[in-house]
C-alpha cells in the first residue's frame, strides 16, 4: 500500500459507509487520510463523518484537489453529473476507482480532462466486516501500479479477483447484489421458523447460525454444493420433503432468473449512460 495516500469519496451512501468501515477497521487508511463529498444532503455527509470520526474541515473543491485517489461511489445515473461537477478540480497525478454498477471505464475516461487511470470495482456491503467478494478490472490508462494499489486496498476488506470488464455486469448481479439475496433467504427462513412455532428470536438465531455454518462448509469442504446438499438429504426424510417443495416451486430457476435480471439491469444502466455520453 502506498503511504499517506489521501482518498476522497464522491458520494456518501451505503457503499461508502461499508468501504470506510472496512478500511478503517483494518487500519489501511486513517481518518485523517479521508475526504468525503456529497453534492447534496449535507446532514447525511455530516452523519457519515461523525460515525467514522472524520473531521469535515475542508471545502469540497479542496477535497477533490488534495486527493491522490478518488472513489466514485454515486448512483450510476448520477455519474455523469458528478464528473461534470468535480472535473475542474481534478489533478493529473490522480487515480479514479469507480464502484458505480454498469458504468464502463470508457464512459468515465471520455468525461475526464486528463488521461487519468480508471479502475472499475464491484465490492459488496460485506466490506464493512472485511468479508467482501470484490472484482476489479482496469481501464485503458491504468498501469500495473494502479491495479496493484487498488487490489491491495480492497484485499484488506475481503477477497479480490481480477476479471475482464465484459464480465463485470455478471459480477454485479452475482456478488454485488448477492448479499441482498442471502438476506432475503434469511428473512424467509426466520419467518418460516415463527410460522412453525418458534419464538422470533430463536428463529433468527437458528437461521443465522445455519447460514454461517453452511457458508463455512462450502468454504472448507472439498465437495460441491450439490454433493453437500445430497449429504443432508436422506431418502424419505424431512430435508427431502423440504427440497421437493423448493423444486416444485422452481426455486432454483427463480433465483437464477433474479441474477440474470440483475445483470440485464446493469447492462441497461451502462447502455443508457453510453448513449447519454455520446449525445
């Protein structure tokens, strides 16, 4: 990791909060190394700075100018306006890391005043506890050093895999949105537990530990998910009855369709921005 690297987050939403929590907890950056700017909603910005003990003592233009690394953490639809707003304050020595879903590096590069390195990344909100699954890819002007820095930064908050940019929308659909799918499953299991007579707190505790144990089994066992499932599913037993219901409702196909639709949405966002940028 480069020392004394000032990082400026553009955007004060959930992903900025998650990344900050992870980076600061791991000690790869210090609160004094962080700047955060938000085009509107100053109260949200103040709450975020207070939560992470970051002193909001800079002007927003100064925050952009003083940064070594800029992390674009705004909604995809806001990316063009964000770049347009802060473009006058960009410096030739800076690098840009984008976490905006669906936004190609080329779209960002075309909007910049200099040939700044752009690295596109897709972490998830598990960054906050150091367990993100993150994919990264480089833009046209990114050097090996830029990629190395970005990988080192993100490895501090989970696993990192380098991919080609054409795969990034698929990553967004799978691991970027993935925590929400798991939380949805947890929500359903907890509610089901109460429906079969368990106290809500007991149902929640059992659901969390079951998901945690299954995740560790997937990580540590040599067997495939299918094999592990079959090991739990005794013929004529309770698990088989439950799995039969899931298959009858085509639960696997529904989940696969959810991932496919999320990928399509990422592509739609990207195409929309490319069209807007070309006009």
